[in-house]
C-alpha cells in the first residue's frame, strides 16, 4: 500500500492516479479481511474501490486528465509539515496498546456487552449487523441524512446553473453524479 | 521500547496518512487533492480496524465453539464512515466539475491568476 501511495503522489497522469486509487482501496479491503473486519472489507471493495473510482472517472471525463507538476517551494514546505506531523503522530503511538492485545481498554467497555448479549437481545449472529441496525441505529439514520444531503448538494451544484458554454457536459455530469449516492445507499444497507 | 514490534502496524498507517496529507498540501490539481484526501481517509479507517483486532480472535459473527472475537464496534463506525466518505467525495468532485466549468482549469495556481486578473 505504501508503494501504491508513493506512485499516486508521483504520477501526473490523472487517469493512472485514479486507477491506482482503486487498487489502494482494494488493498485496504484485503487488509480489513486480514484483521477480521469482513463487513468493512465488503463495503470498502464495493463503495471505496468501485463507486468512488467511477465518480472520479466521470469527473476526469468532464475536466482534464493531466496535471502540472507541483512547484518546488510547495514540495519543500509540504515535506516539512508532513514530516513534523508524522513524527508527532508516531510519538503518540508509543502510548498505544500493542497490536492484537486482548487487554487493551477498547475491548472492555461496551464491546463485551455487544458480543455477549446481542444474540439474546437482537437475535442476529452477525454482531456488526446488530450493532449497526439496533444499538447504534441513530448513527445509521444520521448517515442516511448525510448521504441525502450530499445528493442534494451535488444536484444543487451541477443541476441548477446552466451556462451557455459546455451545456452538454451538464447533462452528462448529472447522469454520472446523481447515480452515485443511490449506489452508495444500496451498498450500505 | 519493549513493545516495539507490536507498534509497527500503527507506524505503517501513520506513514500512509502522511502521504495522503502530502498529496493534499503539495499538489495544486484539485482532483489530485481529492485523491489525497481519499488516501488519508483509508489510512484512518485502517487505524480503527487495527485497534479492533484481537490476537487469536475471529470475525465478530457468533458461532458455536468460538470464544474469542475481534471488537465489532470499530467495524460499525468505519462502515458508516466509508459510506459518508464516498458521499463527501462525490460532493467534492461535483465542486471540481463546477470550478472547471467556471474557470476552464482545475489547477489551483491558474485559478488564482484568473481571479487576480478580474
């Protein structure tokens, strides 16, 4: 994944960059499977690698697919900021429990209750589903509102203003963009 | 530093995160910036899922004869976050298309120049 990220940063052909982003998401999905998060892996593969790649390709079709190289002073200041932030973050991980530790505090608050009680209280074998749809269903409701707002925003940005120039592009963009929130809605349920 | 090998997954994630941040800061192209945000986002998701992992545990689907499961709560949070992330990406890309229609370019600096001229 690190190699793919470096490639994304270096390549100036945006089409290749978008494809690499899809590969990056797929690798992420594989990593989720390795770390036991199968539901998350499904969603990432469908939504992250699928839908957002389609969205980005649609945007490329409407705009340009070449980028100009970044100016040198940008690169240097960005590197300084990034290295400083990275050092601080890695210093922060020194206090974290080690990977896979059963005694980590995160595993002993509500998680025990979810794992122990959800089969009696909700009756579903998949604990992720019962937490998503039952214990934290307001969260999921809020998520649906966010998707609705995003769909409304996309419509407001692309649908309303009809400049005489490039009118046909608006038609295309509406088709490409509007279908996307629908898609993500479908895969979230 | 006795816990050194156990922290390596976090460090890899931090490096990924910083690459995302670097892409966002250093590149002037708006689509590239959104790609950078995506990279950053995926690394944050990975960070959460890494914390949920229990050594020797399995996926949190209840079954006979299994005693140890990974923590389901971060999985749920990240499921929500992935979908919200795609929604924000869609909105950002829509803004990019709109900017391209108004200015004819998606490079940060050229937009600044055009703004100065007017």
